[in-house]
């Protein structure tokens, strides 16, 4: 893929981040692969494929693009759209088995919420290895004899990703707002669009400044910004915006009840839209809208054999596995984002979720039912 193509794909995928963008599934040759070249699987989200191809430039490898319905790896796997069947299907139908002498396939770690290593291995005879979270680490992972460092396992939310997320929110919201305003109030379009972009950039770029106050406990389900327990923060934001607008209108002599009413409704709409509690748009914080945010992972020491799959797939580095003593512990359990990957992959069912009321959600439920956008396990 040319650099220009890559830039175009990146821009389009960023402004339309919340929409699927499928590309062709099947086998892609990278460089001039031979019978010993590594085999990697990814999803068929256009941007992901472009990033993996770019990361693999200069190497010889096979890339298997599996059907994830045009959605990125983590969302598709967690939502039941990137499954065992999709990985098995691409291994069996792409022709890769005739192209290589080995049976080792690297699958992105974030697929561990929906793709079960032991099922794929049993049904295909391929050994599944969890690759790094980010495409940029693939080369180092391959050069490091398929050993993942901690940095390769953990999700991050750097400013580049925060900027992308802010754009992904601001673009569709400002577009819809502008279209709605065309027949109603044209003069308001520009300030409204600027307001949406300003708030969106502020919320995501400033994330590290307020993230320490984000916590699951005490948060309500509903239209809450980063809810400090009472859910009143968005009212303060709305009040501040209205105060600024009214003060400005009074200064330029343009203040009227019509002005206050129209701007009151418009700015409240913007604040509510941007108050969806980040809506799971960050990889490090579970939205208060998600029902499963209060679940806790429970580790049954009697069943654990210390094989370490949990540590290998946890994107938040919650685990420590002592391979000499064959034990696992969760010294950083508070970082958990309830993705379920560890529970899905544990071969001895030593892990399960427990609700605040003490209900046990067994591994079979997590494997069978996937999350919808509201954090309910509904999708089979
Ligand atoms: S994957 Fe299961 S058995 Fe293995 S260390 Fe983790 S909890 Fe223990
Ligand atoms: S401990 Fe939490 S974040 Fe880590 S894999 Fe398990 S469910 Fe996901």
C-alpha cells in the first residue's frame, strides 16, 4: 500500500471511526514469504489491515484477514463478531495450509475476548499464539522469538489515540448538528460546530488530568459525563457555556429571550451528546453506562495450575504468574476493564466474574454471550 493510500485510509477511518469499514478477507502475501514464514491473523477492518501491512513492511510473512464484519479486533471479538468460526474459516479456506510447513498462527491479543485458543487448536491443528496489542510491535515480537514484553501486552491511551477519538466523536456529532440546524437556525451552525469540536478535544485530550477520579463505584447508569457520584457535572458545564454565551450577547447588545432559549436547547443537546461518559471509547476506562463495570474477576486458587494464559491476554496487566510455583495472583486487579479475555482463555476455568450482589457469572456464560454496546451480555 502506498503512503498516500495509507494516509487517506487513516483520515477516512478516523472521521468515520464508529462505522464498519470491511475489506477483502483471505490470504495476503507480505514481501516474498516461503514455507517457513510467519502466519498472522487480523480482522477485516480496513484501517487495521492497513496498519498491519505497514508494520510488516520489509518482512516476509502471510497475513490472513478474517471476517470481523469490518469492525476492529477488540470491539468485534468482544461483541461476538470476530469468533472461533471466523479464525477457523480463514485457516481452512484461504489456502494457507498448502503454503507453509508449520502450523503456528499469530492472532492479535485483543481477539482473546472472543476467539478461544483451545477450540481453534482442537478444530484446526494450528497452534495459536497471542501476538502484541499494537501492530507497531509486530516486528519486535517476531524478532524477539515470539516473546511478548509487558509493553506489548498492555493497552495505552496516548495523545495520538486521544486525538483520533476526539475527532471520531466530533465529526459525526457536528455534522448531524449542522444538518439539523440548516432549516432551523443557520447562524448557529458555525458556533455549534466549534463548540462540539472544542468540547470533544477538551474531554479526550485532557483525559490524563481527570482520569484519576474516574471510578466504577458509585457511578450511575445514565447520561453522565465523568460522574463524580452525583451526576451533576454536566449541569455545571452547561451552566458555564450558557453564562459565557449570555455574557457575550449582553456585551454586543444582542441578548433576548429567544437567544437564551435557542442557545439553551442547543448547548444542552451538545453537552448531553458529549456526556455519554466516554461510551467505552477509551481502552483504559469502562463507561458508567456499561452494566458490567462493577463485575469483579475471581481467581480460584484450587483450580489454577499457573499456566499463565490470563497474564498473556490481559490488556491491563492485572496478573502476576509465578511459573515455578504454578500460581497466579491479581496484584493489579483494580485496573481491570471487565473485558473477560482471561476468563475466556483459562483452560481450567479457574476464573469467573462476580457481581456486587455475589452472583457468579461462570466462564461458559462469558464465552457464549458477548457484549452489546450497552455492556449487556446478549450476543450469542
Ligand atoms: S490461565 Fe487460569 S490456570 Fe492459568 S494461570 Fe491464569 S488462572 Fe491459573
Ligand atoms: S483481569 Fe480484567 S482486564 Fe484483565 S483480562 Fe481479565 S477481565 Fe480483562
